[in-house]
C-alpha cells in the first residue's frame, strides 16, 4: 500500500492481458525484477484476440516465429497456427514468467488522470462487487502502459442491411465472427459469408467441410496469397540445432521475407499485382474469373494481403462446396440475399465478416492535471507515446508484418526508459510536440475499418521520431540500441 494514502500504488499498470499485455508484463519481470506492477484485464481470461475469437478455423495471419515472443520460442509444428494453440502459448508464457498471478480479471479501466505535481496516474476501474453487482475502485501508478489493441471487444462492425428482419423472422440467422455462437452447427446449412478479408478467407474453407454450400460474397476482392502452414527451415533445424540458434535464425528469415515483399510491393506495385495474380491463377481452374474475384482495384499493401495456408480456400473453390460472388447487396429476403445484379443467394446463415470497430486505448478516458485529453489531437512519438502525455505508452503492432515484432520493441524500450529515469532520478517524462505542422493518419492503410476511425485515432508526423515507420529493421535499431533520451522527450 502507498504510505500516504489508502489507495494501492504500483510502479506500472499494464492494461490488457492479451498477446501484448502478457508480453509487456514478461518484459518487466525479465528486465526490471524489482518493479511492482499489475495487469488489468476487462474480461475473465488471458489471450485477448485469441480468446475472444472462436469462429471456425480462426488462426494467425502472420507466422508464429514472429508473432511469438522474441524471448520465448514458438515450439508448435505449424508456422500458421490455429487460435487455440496461440491462446495456450500466451497462457503458458504468462505462467512460465509468473505473470498469471499479477493479472486482475474483470477490471475494466474507465479513466486515468495524471498529476504532474504527484508524478503519478490515478486510475479508476470498474470491477465485480461482493454483492454480485459492480463497483468502482481507484489505483495509482507511476507509469501507465496500454496494451488494449485497437478494436472494440464488445462488438464488431456490421453495416445496416435492408431486409435483415425479414430474413431472421423467417428463421435465418445473422452472425458476426467476433461473437461466434457456440451452438451453431454448420452441417447441411447454406452459408453466405459477407466479406473478403482475412476472416472471410479463413471461414469459407472451414465451413465448407460440413455445410451444404458456402458462398463468399464480396463487394470488391482482396489480394490473397497461398503459402505453406509449415516452415521447412524450422522443420529441418528442429532437433538438430540448439533452439537458441535456430529460433532467431528462422525468425530473421521471416522478417527478411516480409520486409522484402512489402518494399517490393510499394516500389513496384504493378509487378507485385502481376505476381500475386499469377499465384492465384495457378491454384484455380483455367476458366475461373481471377480478374473479377481476386484482382483488387487497389495496390498490394494499400490493404493487408490475406494469406491462404496450404491453399485451403482455393481447394474449397475447386470443389462444389464453395464459391465466390463479387456483387453488391440489394436487400436481404426471406430466403437469403438479393444482389444488386438481381441474382438471389439462398442462405440459412449469413456471416457478416465485415470488419472491426476501432477503439483506441480500450475506450479509457485520459486527463492530465485536470484537463481532458483527446488522443486524436496528439501526435505519436516513436509509435509508442503521445505528444504532451506524461508517463504513458501504448503497444501498437505492425500492419505490414507481425504484430508482436513491434510490441516486443515497444515494451523493451519502455523498460529502458524506466531504467534511465531511475538512474537520473526523473519522475516524469513526456514527449513534446513536433515543430512541423504536417500530419498523416496513424494507420496508413486504406481498409474500411481504418477509414471509419480516422477521426478518433492519434496522428503521426512526417519525420522521425514522429513518423510511424512500418519497418522492423529500422525500428529495431532505434528502439533497442539508440539513446533513450532524445531531444523530443522532456524529463523532470
């Protein structure tokens, strides 16, 4: 307990017990063993995304050698892993590093206010009460680290479709993948999956195993790329080379491939388009309309490229169990969906794989010295702090590579920053404000979920350290090896 108040005080509060939050807590245990901290989790389980999403076939969209932590090797057989395996990996990591007992479940952070005079955050949480209801409690901390991801957990995004009530009244079912019903049996049912992103690409082949038929209905296509679910280099090295050598080697290979592919796509977009199209065409029948269904209007990495492990989507489309339709939706009907072209798709279940609803910092309200802070008016410093906000950082992964690559760097850099403050006797650190007034969106993707939330997210500047670089090798040098106390930070 804090010596001058009844409120519990901790050195660090980590918000979120998903992949990022558990990783951050492990870094504190590894690098700052004397630090007092707790992890606040609004739900009742470890795992975040990988505990929430339970739809058929849910899996990683990045290889596990980079989605896994740098400090704890991924030992699973598959590089593209299923959601349950990832969830167990996160839970096992928390258990191994003694983080499990530091997590306070069903603690939702409502607000946090920083006092410069006291050099601490006052954090208000909502938690279960003894009488079965809820209550609010207060904690204080010296540093606040948000690891909440960037989307709402209580709901996904579903557009308003006319005729939905008529469809459901006739016995049809509408489901969002973010909250998949445990009682939904696909056997013998007709499914229409609305969407063309990673979730839809995953759902279609998995539902097709039991369903009567699955149609992937997309307004416009996405870029997709087939790849093996296993890493052949890892398979060859396993058991022959010590893990301390093989894991960094396989990890470096994936980093290099992802970086090279992304840079090639951005610098030679037409060549990248031709290459991706040829890869898809090779997996489908000769008469398949690849241009209509798998050749988007946008360039590769204007939106994320969707991976198809072991070609399962293409295999389903070659059978009579799945199909893809590119068209607009006119209305839902009693029996399914009528398209803009007039064609009707029969359906028993419609899955709205239509994206996420973004929510920065899990929706917690921030204030500094009595003044409310609007994160949308802030500029991101090194992709981890916000201009003008003291003793605060957040974990946001890459959009063009594995999420954890960036989160590992951020949480390690926070430890370096806290070490520096301890050595020099500083109690407060805050980024200043960039002198260049030019601003860019925080997430440089043209995806619908990003466009919808553009006005609610912080911005980035146009030059270092205010520019959010989607470049792991460059960020690794900056966040791991360069001086922590650059001119953009103000210490007191």
